[in-house]
C-alpha cells in the first residue's frame, strides 16, 4: 500500500464528456504528480502541484486541468473527452530519494 | 522524440537464472535513472536508482549498470524468482530534486518456474 488513494478506480464515459479524477497523497506529503499511461505512449508526466500551487507542467493537453486543494487532495479534470484519452491515470507522492515516487493504483478511464 | 527506450517489449527467463533488462536514452541531461516495477492492477513501485555519476548500484538481487558513453543502462536480477514477473519501466530524471520522470514503455518480464 503506497498510501496514495485514487478514485474512481474505473470510469467509462462517452466522447465529449467531462470527468474528474481524485487523488489523496500520502499523509504529510505536499506534492502531487499526475501521470498518464496510454497503450502507445507509456507513462507520461502531466503536471505537478506543491502545497496548492502548480510547480511543473509536462505533456498535459489544454482540455485537461488540475488543482490541489488546501487539504492537499488533488483533482484532475478531463473535458471534451476523445477516444484517445482512454488511459490509466496515476497520481503520485514524492519521497526524499531523488526520482522515487509512490504511485496510487490508478484510475482507468475508458472513453467510448 | 522518445528520450528513454526499452526495445524489448517482453522477456522470459527461467527461475534461478539472471534477468537482464535493457534501456537506452538520448537525453544527456538526465541526472538520475530509475527502475520501477508494475504488477497488474497496481501502480508502479520504485525498485532501484542510480546517479549519473556512478556506473553501478546494487540492492540485494537487483543491480543497475550505467554506461554513459553508450547512453545505456541495464537492470540485472539474480537469481530471478517467479514473483519478479511484472512490467519493468526504466526512467530518467533531470535535476537532483526532480520527480518529473521520463519513462520508457516498459518490458514485461516473465519468470518461468
């Protein structure tokens, strides 16, 4: 158990819809990272938040947005969904070891 | 542009033998390299890392080798156990405090009893 909690575990929706994925980092961790794992692209860094503020952006589409709330949980909002957005979305917390992340179990999004 | 490449999608190894997973990278600015392991229906878990200033790091049955001139790293698992069967991801990180990892697409290791 990584201590990182993600909901929902599975989500099926239609093209053009909007969904929200939720993440609670490990207790006391101020950072949240979002990664996307799609079939053809592997794991890709999307965005990082630290104590409520955006710290870094990766390959995140303009249709996607995220935020981190005062209680440190984070939400990833995906809108105008396309078939290609079907993927596993992982949230992670960082540790003191460079590069070491604790990942949640992921939210599997299927867009039909 | 794929900065981290794992050219073998899958690998099968007999239990007790050595598993060697390979990874190539193109970005010379990576400061750390990491290996993550992923079981089905779980998130990736950190396995081992190596700083770009080292050429070897060992942790129990797992050893990572880095060849900077060839921009190549490998993960050795000795001896391989059935519980090692998983997808292994190689990743690079730029900056000592960076957690923005660039991952390869993974290699699925199957250890046959």
